[in-house]
C-alpha cells in the first residue's frame, strides 16, 4: 500500500482504565491487532496500550445496555475494538432509529448524534466529543433556511444530513451521500433547493440538467474540498506511466471536476464495498479520494493485496473522539455528552428524516 496514512493516535491519559489480568490483556491485544490488520501502524505494543480501554468499554456496554454506533471515519481502535455497528450516515441513522438498547452511544460528529436523538427521542443518546462538529453543518443556520424559503416560496428544500437538528426542522427532506440523486430526482416539481453542500449541489445540477433546476448554497466539506481534479489527473498520469490501470473512487462531497475523473462515486460504505469488490476481481490499483477512515476499513476488511494510491485526508472533527472519551461518557457522562434537543425541533426534524426513509425505500 502506498497511501500515506496518519499515525495511530496515542491515549491522551485523561482517563485511566481499570486493571485487567495479563491473560485478558494479551488476548484483547491479539484480537485488536488481527481485526485492524495494519500491524505496522497498529503494532502489538500499541494494541497492548489500548486493550484495557476496549475491555472496560465493552464491559460497560453490556452492563448498561448500550448500542455503540461508529461512523466509518472513526479510528480503527474504535471501529474494530468497541463498535457494534460501523457504516455510512444513512445506515447508521436507520440503526439508531431501530436500536433496541436503552442507550445509544454515537462515536462520530455532533450532527450524527443529534440525528440519532431525533429518530430515537426516548433513548439516552451519548456523544463523547461535544466539540466534534462539521464544516458543512456549521455553514448554515435555521434562520438562513427561513430566508431561503421566503425567497423561493413553494420550492421544496432538500438538505444534506450533515446539518444541525434546527436546520433539519426547517426543510422538507433530508438526504445522504447514498440517496441524494434518487431523492432529489423524485421530489415534486421542476425546481428544488439543495443545502448546504455546494459540491454535491453542483453534482446534482449536472445530473438533473434539463429535468430540474437546482438552487444551491455555498457550504463545503473542509476535507473533500482539498482534492482537485488536477491532482487526480496528475496521479492518474503517474500511475499510467508506471503501468497501473488505476480505478478512482471518490466521495460526492468532492468538486465536480474530481467526480468527472472518477470511476465510482459513493458514500463511505459504498466506496469500501466497491474497493473490496474491485480487489476480488483482480483490479487492485485503487485511488481513494476521501477521508482516511475509508482506507483503514478497506485494509481491515479486504482479503486482496490492494495497492491504495494517493493520499487520504483526515477529518479533525471525526478524529476528535478517542477511546478514553468513550470510556468517560460510558462511566459517567458530562452534561454536554448527553444530547438534548427541543421537543418541537425533534418533531419537525423527524418529518424530514422520515421523508428521507420514505423516498429511499420507494
Ligand atoms: P457518508 O454518509 O458517506 O458516510 O458521509 C458522511 C460524511 O460526513 C462524509 O464526509
Ligand atoms: Fe463534515 Fe467533511 Fe468531516 Fe464529513 S469529513 S464530518 S463532511 S468536515
């Protein structure tokens, strides 16, 4: 693998885990190393350091009836050490809606934990890193949406799930990276407003050209905005000079110029499953244009010798959560680690999410 990957994060030392026997620790370290499948970055020594955290977290989950959901961009120690489910934002929203446990712990950014609370309002929803935001969610307020609605009366508003609960409460339907094309195409009328991602909005404008007018906003993902079509073209040229037949896989939060250079466009989960599929078909030279967590998951879950090319970008918000934050939230959550939303916001935002499920399952 030639992709540059960030180093494994070391515990900050803010929370001390319980003491476990040498036998338990050795067994857990081996389990972690085998599951993460990156022995050079996630060495046995590193796995030994994190083992007491994962052991205590897994014990607390059982004792307190907690369902631990983690987004694909969380670090491998969380994904393969403690998560009950890992996926993209659409699948995780459904899991949060359908979870049977009393408590949901969402290891991810704030808007995803808020979405879980909207969909399961009677459950306790824990979010270990209250400061973990998202540049898209921060790019638009509920008042901005009210202003847009006043400017374009009667035009349906579709909003990317990467938004606050207050914004979701003001729109007609939510979408994710796995259903935005289908939902926007099926919305009534020949005009729609798409907020807040300008790149995904541009992609929609191109895809629906001649069928629907798409009015867009100016938010962007600070991670996917870094990739440019020019960079992708130069990587492709280099690969072809070296004799590689490169497959380019990118996330729809990237610029339209990047998407044009791509063979496959999809959510974090789709990119992972497609990379695994390509590997199984012997197409091992893959360029991933997305956050580094997807490459971590591919490494762990593919049985092929993949040659991942290029360099991924890390989301500082997604990577804000560490095992010790999860441990602390499970032991005794701080007030701001418990998601609380206004009842009226929950009711109104839930309508937009229910519409998303309805359109997706149509
Ligand atoms: P996915 O739904 O594709 O996981 O995307 C969420 C996200 O924040 C990507 O940057
Ligand atoms: Fe937000 Fe981008 Fe980070 Fe996803 S990768 S959480 S869109 S800033």
